[in-house]
C-alpha cells in the first residue's frame, strides 16, 4: 500500500497525513469563505488546531495602531472573547508584565514591550507618561518559586556542567534516514559545544570526540533524566555469532495466544509462522512442556524481522524459559532464549557475511528492547523519542520550568505515560473517566491521580470553577438522550431539537441565565469524573511536535505510518549548522503568529467578520512595526512570525476584496510589497494591487503599478504575463504612446484544435460533462484523449495528468540532487523534499550536480536514469512523485518520445524556479513512437465551452513551444445547430 501525499507549510509533501485530510475538509465547511485566496494555504500552515491558545486574550485586547481604519470591532466583542477564553490562557511560555499606559498584560520580552508601548503611545491614552517615567517604570515580573532537578555529574561525558541541564536528553536514532549531522550553531544564543559534531547513524550515535552517546532508540522512560548516560545504551552483545548466547526479550501479542495461566520457569520453543496474515516474519512462542501445542504469543515484530531469516535460511532453532509473569493477562512476558547450534564454522563464502549481518541485527534489536520497560508500547517509545530529540536539538527555546515539566514526564510511571499519550492524541478535550479504558494500562485511576498531581491533566474533581468553554466540552461527551433529560429539567418550556448541538446550545444559554450550579450538578452526575489535558501540557507538547516535524500537519501518526510500513521516507543526511529558531523570543513570536492565524481561520468558519478584521489588523501591525525590510530568500524565514502574518494579511486582502473594500485592500497590498522585497508572492500582490486600483478608478496609478511590477525580478511566470496584458490594455494613447517591446510576445498564437461533443450539462459555473465516443459520460479531458487516440486525431497515446507526470519524471531524474548533502535543508527525518526546493537557492547550491544530470539527460540517458531511480526508490515518499498513478513503462515511453533536449529544458526550468512553475502545466501529455527507439510528444491544454486559458497555462504553452514541443489548445464545444 502506497501513501497519499500532502503539502506542508513550506511546500514540502507530507506522506499519508490524516491530519491533512481533516484540514481540507475543514476548509470546505463554509462555501462562502472557501473561495478566498490563501484560505487553503493558511489551513495547511496551521495544521493541527490547538485546544488552548495561551495568548488569545492578550492578543485581542492589545491596542492596535491602524492607519486605514480597517477594524471596526462591534461593541462587546472583546468582552465576549475575554469571557470565552480567559480560562484557556494557560501559559504562554513567558512572564507577563502590566503596561503602564493601558494597563493590559503583555509578554515580558523587550521586543514585545517596546512594540506594545509604541502602539499605546501613538494611539493616545488617558494616562500621560513622560519618557523618564517610562524608563523608571519597573517592568520586571514578580519572582516565581522554581522547582529544580538535581543533575548528577557525568565524568564520562564531554558535556560541561554548564550545559548539562540542556543536553541530558541526548542521542536518538530511528531507521528513517541513514545519518543526521548536527554541527555547531552559528547563533550565540545556543549553548552547543562547537567542538563536538554529532553523527546519528543506523546503529549508534557517536560524538566526534569518540564517546558513544546512544544506541538504538531511547533510554528507560521511567528512569531519571540525569541517569541517561553515554555508556548506558552500549550493547552488551559484541559477538557476531549468537550461538550459545542468552538473549532477553518478551512475549507479545498474548491475546492471540491460547488461554491459560503462565508460570515462571516454563520452558518454551520458538517456531516460525510464515502464514501469519499480519506479519509473514512472525515467530510464535509455544510451550515446550506441553508437546509444543499451546501458543503463548509471539516474538516482537522488530526482532522477528531478523530472527526469522536466521531460522529460514540457516535452520537455527531457539529455546528458552519464562523469566517472570506480569499481573496483567495481556502484558508482555519477559523471556530468555538461546540457540545452542554451532554452524558458524561450517559456513563459507558469502553465507558467512550474511550470517554475521543477521546476528548483528538480532543483537541490535535485543539491545534496543532492553532499553525499554517490560511491555513498553511503540507509541510510548515514539513519544519519548520525540521529547528527547527536541531537547537534544533545541534546548535553548525552553525555560528551566518548561524543561523540568517535560523531563518529569519521563519519570512518571509507565501507565501514566501511556494514558497521557492516549488522551493527547484523541480529539477531546474532555473525556469521561468511565469510558477511558486501554488494555495496556493496568491501573487507570492511579495513572490519572499521578498525572493530575504533576499538572499534566485536569479533572472535574480538581477544578474549582467550570467556565463556559469547559461546560461546553463536558456537554459534548454526553449523548443526545442524556442531554434531553437535563434540558427537560432545566427548561421544561423549551422545545427539544433532535440535533445534539442545538441541545448543547440551549443548555449553555441556561448556564448563562443563572442555572449554573444546578446544571453543573446535573451534568457531573451524568458524566461522572471527567478529565482533560492541562493547558500547560497541551501547549508544551504542541510546541515539541512543531519543533520535531517542522510543520503543523504531521504528528505522532507519522511514526505509526513508518512502523506499519505504509510510508517510507527517503534517505538523506540532516546537516544542521543553524537553529530553526536562534532564540526563544523568535519561537514565541512564531507561536503567537500561529495563534492569530488560527483565530483568523476559526472566525472565517464562524462568519465572524469583526474578528476577521481584528486578525487582519493585528497581523498588519506586526508586519508594519518591523524596522527593516524583510528578506525571505532563505529556507528558514518560512518559520518566522513575519511569514505567517503575511499569509494572514494576504487572506485578509481576499476577504476585503470580496467585501468590495478596495481601499483597505490596497493599503494592505502596498505594505506587503514595501516590507517583503524578496518574495515570490510579489507577482500576485502587484497584480491584485493594480486590479484594485482600477476598481476605484485610479487607472493611471494602476498602470504605473503594473509597469513597475514588470521590472521586479520576483514577478515571474503567469503573473508577469498578466501584468503585461494590463500594461497593453491600460497603456493605450493618450496615457502611453510607445508600444512596449513585449507586445509581440503577447500576440503569439497558440495552435488550436476544435472538437465537437454531445453535452450532458450546460450550466454556468459547473464542470462541463459530455458523452464520450463510447457513450459513457466523461469530462472534456477524457473526450479530448479519445479524439487524439483516433485516426483523425493522430493515433496518439496519452494521459490526463496536468503537472503530475512532469513532476514525477523531474523528481525521479533529479533524485540525487534533491537529496544531496546541503546544510540546513533537511531538519527532520520526516521530509519528502528539502526546504529550499521552492527557492532560488535550490538550483544555485546544487548547480554543478544538476547540470551534470541535465547533460546526461540531453545525451539521451534519461530512460536509463529513470529506470535506475524507479527501481532504487520505488514506494519512497518524494515531493511530486505519484507511484500509483503512472507505471514505469508509461514513464519510459514518455521520456523516450520527448527526447533528451526537450526533457532537459523542462527539468532545468523546474530546477531553477520550482515554485513558479510547478503548476499550470497542460492537461494532456501525448506521445507516439515513430520507430522502436524514437518518437514524438505533444502537450495539449483542453478547454470546455466556457473556459479560457489562464496566464500561467499560457506561459507554459509558450515555453513548450520555445523548447521545440508541439503545443496545442483543444477546445471542446457542443455541435452547432444549423
């Protein structure tokens, strides 16, 4: 099974992301807002919505300096939000201070105080303060009592005591990539030893000083953080022959075994189970004392993967005994096994190396399993791995209290860890305790008690006051019948709707009408104890996930997809020389910007126009206070607050245009163009600015904007053609007398072919449907394919794939340049393309490698390279590659018929400017063979009766014509009535 691909916040493809599907369905919930330009992109950027927005109240109560009278907040809107979100403030990760001007609380960083004061003083306030008064004012927050972990001194490690608290959680490895290199950071704020280069390899992590840091996955989750030492994870097994060696492992999958009691010391035997439908490598554990008839369970999947090969290939047999019996009937059972057969001396040639390799893999798997508590679940291992990895790579963005809070999680009991992870990955936010039951958790009540004492969960028993949002969440755990019973007691006169949300709304209105105590009592009697993840834990774990995956759409399910073999990520090296966030303030600003983006998305979903305008104003003000113009030519600025605010403002421009508030949209576009001087979106911004200026009758200024935009190096592809057309149309005499030099290129004719079809529908605004030549219903593209496949059309073979087949061919041919070793473009093991793929630096930093590949393609080696790449990487996730959509034979035929010269030109075009040219390609790619080893190709853009060729599509068609392709526009029309 191959994965479906999705796109993350910086244009990288996310493989098999279920979260991405949820985001897309969310965007379709409101048809009026879905069409807004930038909405889908913002949803992807936000990814997983946060349950708690710690800065919501301070953001929405902040005074905003607005030059264009953009926001007119309705009376009471902010009070309503304060009531709604006051209890969800949680922790923002920063101390709050009170502004001496307006009295509102703001974050305590210098940049936040300064920008807030600027806005307050410019806006004007009742309290007049002199500069001296402001300088003398004490902004320092009250001191807080901090808890502290005592770290033991590690005399074996090269880590200094000064850095010990930020680097204890060190050394992670997965099998997703071959190696990850972390070099010294260039940021002075990051406490990383510049002399130590850390290489994460398949089997162990080795520091350049020579000390082994870790082996396998992660340390014992139940031990102290300070005890995760460099030498703890060293393998106890060093021989390449496992004969005669006692191996410690577990019996898992006991629910699939035979029922009956287990006893310590019971003898066992291992037998292969190749017919197992879930795992052909399965090895079952049977009782040796009962004639090998009773099945206890199975060997762990990771161990069975390698041990099964030893049993099948070399005929090894394993026996052992049960070491102890756990209390829970389905818990993992510790066992000790061994193989007494000595076959190493009998092996010859290649079999020796194969045997040694398998033995080593078995020992590595055993060592990895020893690092975990008995019965440790995979999701628990992955979660702890995620925590440790983030602590190792970005310790500087967490405060001491935050690190202590997260580190203490690793000290919790196994049950507590598992329950927390289970609850965090569920929708929630509230859960009925009576419905919380997981087979791998032995004592749920004790786990909740421990989590509650540590501040990781809240329960209705510990919360003194339930706010309205809390009550809404708790009401959602009730079924319709229970809601009706409560409603009938609270308000007998009110009609009862069959819809659950209507019942909840009625109860919430009663909650605000004075029936608070009665409603709370009745609801809690129905639900019993309810629990939820605490706001502090939710915010910190959300941050950890964001830092680990570098996007909002991937979460712990990414590990699951890899573990199940559904997704396979490419192999590459992560060479990190610069931190994603150089300091904590940058991260907090980024998180705050994401909160604004989420509020914007929620407001559009709820049709809350006043709050939409508020978000636009906040984003605009955050961009406008920048003292210098923003450069976004490197990959890392995608993770800046300014980038997110620009996305919100762009969506705001579309919103204002839909509301016909063109003056406000013009002001926003001008500020975007002024602040972001190196951004590929400048073409679209310039075009919209010119269009909006024409809307309000400022035609001369609209023309000037279009002319200036044509001189901008960041205006490319379809946007450039659109501006050229505007200049020609608006620049007629007497405004302009001289004809632009590009007018001839706009007059170029693209060959057109007309095809008649019997229409199925003729409604404006709907996709055209026709009856095909076979009588079946089809779209215009399928009808065109049928035409070209016939004798009249030229007997072409072809596919309707638009950009799909081109991007697949490009990625397969450019696989090595895409995944070559470039610093700071691969930051996580879950990427399917480098971060700089959508930037100019992609080509510039790989120019020699790319040109070498292009030369081979031009010389006619494209088909050979395609076959090699397909066979080497089949099924591996890669940006643009659709393994299921096109067969290797189909791709080989396309590459052969296109020819080396034309194919090299297309690949160079994409390599130099992937972002501008990865969309808008012609609908059809056609090919036919002239001989066994040569052929010709044609690209066709298909248009229905009411369609027109977009400027981006025209740009591609002209490029194909200039590159030697046969390009056409096929227009499908209904028959003409005579």
